[in-house]
C-alpha cells in the first residue's frame, strides 16, 4: 500500500518506563513499513502516525490564502428571507436567518447546531458569502468555530467567509485563535456605533445594501467594572436594490425620436440623451416605466428591556417608520430575534406599531415551537430506538410536550392583533418571506416541513419491520429474569456491581460521531449522571446543550447543567470542546444569586488560553486544571506535597513536554469535589492522537454491600481519541466500563493509522487485553450514518453507542445482549457519506 506522502513517521528509540509493555509493541509506521492489510498481514498492535501525533502532519498545514467567492451579481434575482429553525424546539440557541439571492447567501447568527441543521435540510454552507452576528455570545455564535473549520476544509484550497459583528467580535476572534487556523478568520470584521445619524453600511452592491444599528444599554460606573463585553446587540437593515421599470422602445423611437443604438443603453442605465430627430433632451423617466422599489427587511435583536429603550431612541431608524412622511422608506418585513419576554412587553409592542404595514415574524424563543423536533432524522432514530429498548433509550425529553401543548397561548391570533400593528406571526422552521419576484412579495409556507410525531414514526417502523414488535418483547425479558440470572455462566458479575442501585450512576452518550455534526450523530460528549450527588461531563462538542435538552427536556437539561461539578476535555480538536463555552455560560446564568462553587474544567493547556480569552466576552465561572496535573504522578505528588515528574523521560506519547508546576490548590479543590460526589479517582493519562491528547479513569469510592462488607466502586475509562496504546490497556485494567473510540471499520486500518484513530476490532482488543467487563464503542466516522460496520463474532462483551443512549450502571450485565437487535432495526441501512468526511476531518484534526 502506498500512503499519501504526508504520512511519514519517525522510528521511536526509547524504552517505555511507565508501562509494562516493551518497545517492540510500540511502533510508528512509515510509507515503506509493512502494515496490517485485508490479506491478513500482521503488524504491531500499537502502530501510530508519529507526525500527526506530534502535530506536524503536512495535510493539516494551514492554507495561506483561503479562496474568496466572487460572482457576477444581478439585481433582478430570486430573493427571500428564510428562518432556519436552529434551537426552535430545544430553546438552547438563537435561530438563524438566511437571506437568499441567486448568486449570494447571507446568514444572520450562527448558533450551535447550524451545520447539522444545514446538512439535514440540504442548505449548502459552501454557498454562504457573509455571516452576521446580532450579538457576540455563545447563544448566537456557538456554531461559528465549526462553520469556519468546515469551510476551510472544503476543496483543495478551502473557503473563507466574511464574518460581521459588533466590536465584541474581536474578543471572540482572539479566543478562537487557539484552535482555528488564522487563514479561516482573516475576513472577520467588527463595527461600532455609527458616528452619524445613519446606519453603518457593511455591504453595498448591485443587489442589496446591509447596514447595522448597534444597541448598547447605558451602564453605571459600577456596572462597567463588573460587566462583560458581550452586551451589544444589533439591528440589521437589508435594503434590496430598486429595479428599473421596463424600457418603452416604441415611445423612445416614435415620440422622442431616439434611434436604436447606444443611446437606448444609456437611457436604461439612468443617463439622459439628446434626441436624434428633435431638439430636446430625453430623460430616462420619459421612456422608462415605473421602477419597482426594493423591499426592506429588518432583523432585530433586543435581548433585554434595556436594549428596547435604546431601540426606541435610535435616530437611525426614524426614516423607516411609517409615520416619517412621504420621503420615508417602507419596511416590508421585520424578523424579531428578541425573546418572547421582550416582544410581548407593552414597550416593544408600541415600537412595533410604528411600522403599520410590515409583516412581523417572531423568531425568538416561542414556546409553541417546542412541540415538534427540528432535526427530524435524528429524532426519528431516537424514537425507533426508544420503541425497541426504552431501558437504554428513554423517551426523548421533547416528546410528547404535554406541558407545552396545554400552556401555549398564541398572542398573534387575529383577534388579538392591534389595529395599528401589522400582521404578526410566530416563526416556523424554514418559513420564507419572498422579496423577489415582486409580484409574489409576502409569506411563503411551502417549505415548512410537515409535523413529525412519535406515533407517526412508530407506525412507519411497524410497517417497515413488522418483526420488531416481537424483538421488543424479547428485549424486555432480559430485565425480567430473577436475581440477575444470565444465559451465560461465564458472564460473572463484578463485585463492584453487587446490589448496585439505579441512582448510583448513569452514562448518557450525548454525541457519538466524529469530526463534525451529522444528520444522525452529534459530536463527542458523555454526561455522567451521579443523580443527587452531581454530575460530570467528558468532552463537550458543539451542540452538547441541545442534546441535553433532547434527552432531559428543557427544565431537566437546566437541572443537569446546574449540577455539573467537573468537565473533562480530552484534547483541543473542536469536535470535542466547541460546546464548552455555551454550557459554562448557561451554568453561570442558572446559578446566579445561588451559593455555588465554580465548575472545574480539566483539559489540555491550550484550552485554558481559549477559555481565558473567552471570559472577556462572557462570564464562565470556572476553574481550570491542566490534564497533566491530574495524572497519577500528580496525584501522588499531592499526597506527598512534592512536585514530581509527570511523565517518565522519553515516553513515546504525544503529551510529552516539560513538566509543569503542579497546581496544588486547584488539585486539592478537585479532590474535595470528587469526595463530595462519591468519586475516589479522576486520573488523566496520555494517549496517541495529537499533542496533549488524553484519556481518563474515573473510579467510584468503595461502598458496603448487602451484608456490610466493603467492596470496590465501579471503574470507568474513556479513551478519548487515540490509536491503540499501552496506556489505554494499563489504565483499563479490570475496568467496569471502557468507552473507546472506534472511528473506522476494520477494513480501513490504513486510514485509522494515518489519522491516529482506532478500528472497531482494535478498540475491542484494548478492552479484552485489560480484562474490561463491558466495552462501549463510540466516535464513529460520519460515513456510517446510522450504524457502523461491525463483526459480532468478537463482541460478546461489547455494545455500540447511539446518541442519547443512557446506560445505567445497574444494566451493564444486559448491555451486550441488545447489540443483535440494533442490526435488525437497521437491517436495510447502507454506508453513505453525507459530508466530505476526509477533507473536513483532515482540517479539523490539525487546527491547533
């Protein structure tokens, strides 16, 4: 096999001192070295790509000049504004708005889940020219890092996009520099308040003029000292170009004596000409029909009543009010991104009345939109899995929303409309307001997806796979056997699970895909629910908050975030941490005014740079610990109150660097938190993937069994992203659960080697070598849309993970038995690639 020239590795020449494994078992591969292949040739069990692990893989080099899109524009174009319903059902992020033209695309707000939404609804991100942020915070910009990485990974050269936002955008850009290639952010542009009464013009071309009006509430000196920057919001004014009327050729020729030729073009371009037959000047108005005025759309974001006060006094808006006289501009549509608590206030309603004829679209968080899921593909999978095995797949938190259905009051019904207020409706997913052709100006509901209910999904399932009903009954029997009886006498229950309670621990797999969110799988996040004791979070990819909402419902997810005590991040790749700021910001907001301790974030050192920079924008209320400070050596140094070497000299892992000064006070605080939530250990260990990549061991404290004897607590290991390596085997010795990445199927060993990931069989072998009781496979390549390719012959103690899967520690004995039933559920599925998995993965995994 000839590998890409970018995959060239150096041979290691140092012994492994921190592991019982010998050097021959650890072998970097090169283009000329033999590897395991489809013909069965054997290779070392611990081969890896050293260049990638060191962060020097050539395929990940930042492109010097990302391509900018240039297109010839025509003002006589199809145009519309469309609501993209990101966060409509989960209320976790701001909705986005697409302003569409034949040759241009503009996106307003890029909250978490935007990529996943666009993938499902076939909105091509590569066509987007500009992104505008109405505020700079995790709610409106949480999806921006992933979007920039995805665009930069498209094609040979990559693409870049203009990003606009108020002055706070500079702070976000500074924070993202820690993990986004510089070339992907060269077109970020911030703006401040206009120095004139007119709005600040951002884009002005043949098709549209987009201007900004900033709203910044006044602050006292005390507030300025303690407040964060991310409080500026923006009103965007989108004015389409006027279209000239039709040229009257007969009138020009016969009435005004202008002969066919260049003068016709000049008249159509607005220039006056001299008549060829008469001694007169012919003006464009003499021979042109009436022009068609350009429609105007406003996008308004007023997050608080303080912003509304600024909105009412904004001089820049006065020319757009209906009462401004004959010279005023007519606003056709106003899309309100403000929350319902603001838009329903009398003050805001009075402001809306200033636009008599405008169509108002309320696109803030409206409770009526919680009834039906926006991401239908993944919701359909979740409902099917819930029917098959509700024990591992509890009913999604948003289905059915009884409390919502019974409490919705639609304030926009005609009977409630004020006679001085234009039409006002709640936004729906993919609702359009047509701007051109002018003859069809107005609302267009043709693209709104049909409502999807759980009963519809189940009817489809039973029709497609009638035998699934019997399979569901078979699964139920696994829980009906007395006293934990099993079919196999060799499947002995570990002592740590003896008489274990259901409220001890539950593993909730929020995201089980790799690289970027897809229709069916979100990116990495594992929620460890310790019930009344608190909770932990292992990795936090983009959209993690939305997944919590889907699993627990709106109120339940808030409680899940409130009780988070520690968040552990495996490495700096965006698909493992891009949702962190949103979770921390919400936790801070939920606990405001309540006595609490900051969340402890454990992660690679480069993550601290991002969080420190981001905290200038939004309060995160967290305390950071380097993963290196939570290794076994560091914990030992805490016990002896001495500083020790964190890793043995010469270890061929990619988390090798000079030992830091151990943060003993913060480490002591983590030890205290672990004790409060019933944990004995949280130990990070280096793995082979990229610089500063880690796995983690979490061990529960000892407890008393039913007869009063002390028994060990359960032990859970999470590999993070890694090639098979001795550290994983050593850390997983006699673990109760190993959650291991299995990015590729077994036949794709070459790709796994090149990208420092694991295949399915390699992951299982790691667990089997360590005597692990149960293995859960996750982090599947997005080329496997619903179920990965698996070989059941070596999966007797293994199960594959799906999004929103909830594994209670009391159910571990049953876990492997449900695997064959998944294959029944997805028997007709085939491998398909919805995304350019290779290109995007290459860029994201090298963006450091």
